[in-house]
């Protein structure tokens, strides 16, 4: 369970985005990861017991039982749109690597990778995805270790030189104690934002909740989730150190070409500095990190939360399986389209992926918090809170310089606050003897 969770949330954004971040900056990204670890503990306490109290196929069925269709449907729609965008960016990141290595145009690399993702998901279903994830994780970590060892061998002076050069450039800095809302990787934004994002992704997002629901019991799911936090922390340390090693290496060896974006740094090193065998293995690891698709979870949400409830309530299991495969293909094509369009974005792939995930997730998290912690919360109040959360986040996104690490917290806080106010107003408008 632990490795399945880590594999599911790991992508090419980690492989190329995190080293690029340390190369250009330092290790302050770890502040966000500390929040990830704390957030997993909270998910195991707040949400996992609620999931295992009844047989659920999607996380949004919990909202259906607690509030009704409006809140559940809005949450499911947010999941579908958010995941299509975020994982389209993941697909683009992998295609970028393939393009740098093979000189194939990015668009064609996107199409080939996306088609492969669709085929093996349609043929294997959820169980194939989960078991493939575990195999891919070990290939992926092995690829990172090959990069680490290769850099250590190529840098004159080895690890001592990495420590000397990295320390002189401030690369090993972990904590940023500035109090500002505009910087994403300060201690406050990192820890608070990391907790909120993890509560959202691991507690409410069908892509990851699907893995938790595959556990045999709530304790097993909780154990795997908390352990995955430790593994993820070590994983991010490894990739940040690789970024510092790349910085040290390119202080001594000039970059072979001008980079269009820092995300091309690790792929460029792979192509120009490693043997064909090592480069091939690492590219396979990067592709492995990409082929952990969310389209299976998106298809499950579409079929279970919409098709089976509103279009064909009498559909048998065979028909639902056929429809699910059709929607797997549809969502795969949507992600391919997003990946093709992502070529023109200005942000780094890591920041872009996290920002898209964070934009609307706070409203969904607010609904889940109300559903599990506020017995008096009503469907009308919660739905109003979610709409307010989305509206506030639209203003924050478009009109402010607030860092994306605050997005989930702001969205969730707005949702809960407006829902509470709406519920209080409704109670006050009732005759005294009707108030609960």
C-alpha cells in the first residue's frame, strides 16, 4: 500500500522539476514536503475511517450520503477538470524529456505516450494500474540512483566538491522564515500549504483515494499512507540533492546548449554526459513515472457518479465496464490535448502542476471537512460555501500575487466560513421553536 501511494503521486514533474528547482534555487521546497507528511497523518485520522464505514467506490459518494447530489456532483466535476489539466501537464513533462533525448517533436511524443497510457489502462483496469505502479516506482528510483552515482563519478572531487560548491552558493538552505504571501516556499506557506494540499489530494481526490479504498481495512490504509510520507520525504531529498550535484557539475563543465527552460536540465545531462545504456535506462524510468494515469479514476468517477445514477440506473456490470473503458479513452484524449497546449506555458512544470491542482481543490476539501466534522452543516450551506470558495479563488488567481501554496487553504477556509454563515443565517430566520 505504501509504495502504491508513492508511485501514484510520483511523476515526471518530480523527476525533472525538483532537480531544476534546486539547480536554480535551493532546498526550501522541503518545507512543503514537511506539510505533506503532517497532512497524511491528518488524513488517516479524519477521512479514512469515514471511507471504511461503508462500501464506497468513489470518494464523492461520501458527500452524496452526507449532503446529497449537488455537493457531490460539483466536487466530482472539480476533480475531473482539475485532474485533466494537472495530468495533461504531467504528460507534457514526459514528452519534453523524450523530445530532448530523441529530437522528436514534443507534440508527437505527447501523442505516442498518451496512446500507450490509454491502451494499458483500458486493457488492465484498476488492478493492473496499481500493480504496474509498484513496478514502475522501483524502476523510477533506480533511474534516479543511476543519475546520482553517475554525477558523483563525473564531478572532480566527488561528494566533497558537491558540499563545498553547494554550501558556498547557499544550495543546502532548507528554511525560509520570511513572512510573505507572495513566495511559495517559505516555512509558513510550505507547511500550511503542504498540509492543506495533502488533505485535498490524499483525502478527497479520487485519483489517490482509489488506492486507499483498495486496502483491506482502514488501519492498513492509514499505515500505508503515513509510511508513504516518510518515503516521499526521502525521495524529494534525493532529487533536490541531484539538482545541487547538477549545479556543481555545470560549474566545471559548460552547458552544451542554451536551455529554453530549466526543466530541460536533467534531460540534457542524460543525453550529453551519460552512456547510451545508462541514458536508455533513465529514460525508461522517466516514462515509468509518467505511466501512472489518473484516467482510470476519472472514468470511475464519470461512470459511478454520473452515468450510473442519472443515465442508466438499470445498467448491468458488463455495460458499466464497457462505458468505463469508453470514458477512459475519452479522458486520455483530453489529457493529450492539454499536454499539447502546455508547450506554451511560462511556469516550470512542477509549479504549474501544483498550481492547477491547488486552484479549485480547497472548495472540495472544505466540503469534506464540513461533512466529517460538522454534523449540523446542510447541503444548501455547503454548496453555497463551495461556490464562494471557487469565486474567491478566481479573484486570488487573477488579481493577486498570492503564492499557489496558499490556494487550497484559502479555498477551504472560504468554503467552511461561508457555509457556517449561511447555516447560521438560515437558523436565525427560522422560528425559535424550529431551530435545531
